[in-house]
């Protein structure tokens, strides 16, 4: 069973504190939580009352609960046996959305199923269910976790490049985004 705290700590290493960058598609954010996409998050009330002197320690319970509920639990990451895959799913979900993270996993699992000899192709629907978990377990049992991680990171990097091509103002975030893309080395 994967551990939320480990994934959370790794992802928070990529997320800053309070930022309100007009070029950021998410707009006003705190530790990666965008007000534009999550205006009803209870932490905004505390932030609004304490800006510019936001106490990160006071905010930590709000942030942890939010991320566990909206990014960990949604993709059933407690059901993942491999911590590295859960970490990748969590971080990608935080940065790009949980549905996209799940689609990346499903797409990559389909490429690794040896033309259907290990399991039938998954429906790439962005929802982690029993079939996705069974396929993941099958890939892990064949020792293909590292290649799966590499493929998922390729999908992530490809998405960043396509996004910047479509929205050139986002290029200023390329270096930070690509710090999240970790290709395995053999």
C-alpha cells in the first residue's frame, strides 16, 4: 500500500507558497491549490485573513486534507503497491489533473500489455478502477515498473510541450514543470 505522506512531501517540494502570477493559468495559488479551480477550499478564508503573513504551519492541515481528498483518494492511490508509481500519479494529478494522470497510466499500461497477451486493453477513461489496478499489478509482477514510470513521464513531458505550443506565455514555467519529469536511467 502506497503512503500518502511520502507522495505529498515530494510534490510539495515542487509547489511554492502563496503566488499570484498573472501569467499562471491557475491564477492565485497557495502550495499549488488554484483559487480559480478550487474557490470553495476552506483554506482561502484563512489565507485572506492573514495575507501577506501566511503561516505555513497553520495552513498545513488544510493543504494535506485537500490534497489527500482531491488528488490521492480520487485515483485510489492507497490501492497501489508501488510507491514510485503512486508518487508519479499524485504529482501528475496535482500538476495536470487527476483524470489526465489516470489516462496517462491507462495509456501506458495498454502499450505494455504485450498486444493483449497479459490483459485486454483498458478503456482510457481517466478513472482508476479494478481493471486498471489489475493491469498495474500484472505489469509490476513482470518487473516493468521502471519502464512504466519512464513512459508516464514521457506523456507528462509531451503534454507540457503541447501546452506551451498552444499557449506560449506558459513557456516561463517550463523549467519548473520539467523538474517534475524524471526519466529512469539504466
